[in-house]
């Protein structure tokens, strides 16, 4: 399998696409006004303690208080008397451990979602490419995906001799086969980072972030770019240089795989990614055979339905259904990764009479889900003929990142957000730039989009055309029109991805 990472940097947004055999399987979007906070460490204040819930709400300086459950308290940071209370494992005793206005250090486990505040933990960790440092935890835990007992013993022996007694370490899967020098270099860096965090814990003001792990170059090197990736292409020189600087200290042999994209057309257009992104917001996905999949996402769960559509097959009915279901299973696994669907998912495959057919479909789906880096569990067919999946959420879904509540339907549907429309306009101008050089333009959009553009004029600072941004009271909030000021003709579709 040929795996590559394509990175598109915009003034307002950075996107990372992972392709496997030229097919988009994962997409990450980081917006300037929606910065990621998972993994960040904060110095907060206990706001409320609720024994009935076995939890506390922590003020860390964000819009909503964060949620800390009893089980996420780190007993190693407690005084001996409170540690005894914690060891009783009775969450209703949380008010004996935490009190309002108490200072506390916590780390974000989950981003705020909707009306819910962030989920936090007192068990701090500093992640690296090969190791995760767990201060005050002492133990060494090795990834289950490292199967060799000999390799596990080798790693454990190296780390026992290397680490400080109080430090705990989690060994990542990519660690297999690396040298003692690599371990030492990584551990030294993580240990230095923790020492800086300790200083911040002591001297920083309350309600402040004392450790930010979401620098994009760090995330790329640590979580995404490994030996299985054949190349990484980025259209921003500064980000490329930051990635190279980090790689030189960790895996210098991968530096040659980094390429700089310096063409006129947008990088996601050149790799066919932009067209695929537009399908992420469609509830229906067509299958090559003629069948289709419908994905409905709600706050509680994700419902996925498969239909044969126009596919009638050329053989036995049961074979036709099995083939459609297997094709759908593989595509559903890709869509789960691509859309970052999380929580509880229910798949309603087309009914099959044969237990053998069900087993073939289930095995195909489970095999496809093994490529997913997020923790997930697939359950066999239920008595109702449904397959259930649980998948851990690590970031807000793309649907929530790229859309906002529709003021016309009061949340029953969603529209592209005004910042996403603004970025679409920017990409339209980049795409059309060669053909309409210096031509004056009129761009019509909804008043909310125009207001956003006026408050963020830097987005279009590199555009050579003279542009008048105008409100069109008849236009939809997620649309825009481009008119040539010379000819007064609408040229929107001339340089759009879809000209239908």
C-alpha cells in the first residue's frame, strides 16, 4: 500500500490529508479560531464538587468548566490521608479529596463538544514519537501490538536503566526495533519538557495553559509521519522546515521523504482531494456496484444503512447481497476514518439468510477497521441483524468543525460555516488566478459571510484582483457568486470544482 500525507496551509486553516493508494482515508482540519486543546495541561481551580456524580467541575479559563471524574484523579499527587480515601474506590467521597477554590493541575482528555465542557484528567502525560512520559506513575507499559516477548524484554531492560524511578513510560508501537540511543534521546527530551512543566506548575497563574502539545509540526512527526509513509508533501516552506527540524532529532532517515509543493494550482486540487472532501457532507455515498450507503449522524449515535440501489448482480440473490454488503463494509470503514465518526455506530446491512454470508461480511468489515488508528471495537451481528461499533473520540468530527447551527432550522440541519465559505472563496480565487489576472471582481455572499470577511481582511491580502465584497440578500448562507466587473457576467462556475 502506497501511503502519503498531503498538507495544505492557509492563513486561516491548515488541513492534513492521508492518502492510501491515492484514496483519501483521513482528513484533519485545524482552524485558527478553533485551536485544538486535547493534551494541553492547565492550572485550574475547582469550581464545584458533586458527590452524587462522583465528579468535579474545574475552571481552567475556557468558556465552559471542564469535567473531572473521580477515577481520573491522580492519587500520587494527593496527601497520604486523601490517598487513603481515594483507595477506597468510592466516587461519592470525592468531596473529601477536592474542595471548591482548590488549585488543581489537569490535562485535556476530550475537546468540548456542543454544550459539554472539556473532559480532563489529573493523570498527566507528555507524549513523544516512541514513548509517552507519565510523571509519578513508575511503571513501564508496552504496546500490545509488539508481539515479540524478546523485543518486549529488550525494551523494558533499556528503559529500566534509563528512566528516573518516579517516571512511568508507555511504549508506542513504532518503538519496535529502535536503538538504545534513540530511546535515550527521546526520553531526555521528554524529561526536559516535564521539568519545564513543573516550573510552570509552581510559578504560573491560575486559569492558564502551562503546556501546549498541539503544535502542528509536532503532531505530524509524532502521530502521523512514520516509516510506512512514502512521502509528505506540504505547500508551506515554514511548516516544512519546522517538520524537518523535528525529524532530524528523532528519525533523520525520513527527512528525504518531505517534498515542497510550489505549483500555481491549489495542492488539494492537484491531488484530487478537494472533490473528495465535498462528499464528506453527503449523507448518501454511492458504491461502484450501484448500491449505496446512507450515514445519519446524531449526538447520540451514528446510523448507517446499506441498499442495493441499481445493483441487481448476475448470479444468485444471496451472492448479490453478500457482494454488496462486503463492498459497503470496506467503504464504511473508510468513511468512519474519513469523517472521524465516534461513539456508538449501528450498521444495518442488507438482510442475509446464510450464516456463512454474515461471517464473510463481518470478517471483511473487521479487517478493514484494523487500519483505523483510533481505538475501536466491532461487535458481531445482533439478533436484529445489526452490527454495532464503538469508537473512541479524539477530536471534534469534521461535520462539527466545518459547519455551524443553521439559524433557519434551529439546529435540525447544518450549513457550511461562514469561515469555511470564506476559505472556499479564497481557494476559488487561487484556482482562477492565472486566467483572471488583475481583473476587477464583485463577490456576492450572505451578510454573515461578508461580515466575517470584513473582520478578517488578511485572508485576501495576496489576491492581485481588485475585489468588491457585496451582500446579496437573496443568496443562501453557504453560497457565493463571483461576477466580472468588466463584463458583468457571473463567472462562478467557470473556475469551480463542479461545473454541473
